[in-house]
C-alpha cells in the first residue's frame, strides 16, 4: 500500500483542483469563497 501513496495524493488533489476549476469556470463567476468569508467575518464582527 505504501508504494501507492503518491498515486492517492495525486488523485485526491486532482479531485479538489477539478472541483475548484468547475466552480470558478462558471460564466457568472463564483461567489463560493465570498460567501465563506462573509460567514467567517460574521463571527468576528465587532459588536
């Protein structure tokens, strides 16, 4: 199993990169990271 570690890392990274390209290649663009940053900043807003 140890000899296939690089192959598993490559496949997993390929899935993540493919997902990122699919999200970013939409005609309208993506607001995935914008929505994530809005959610995070909502917790750290000064009250």
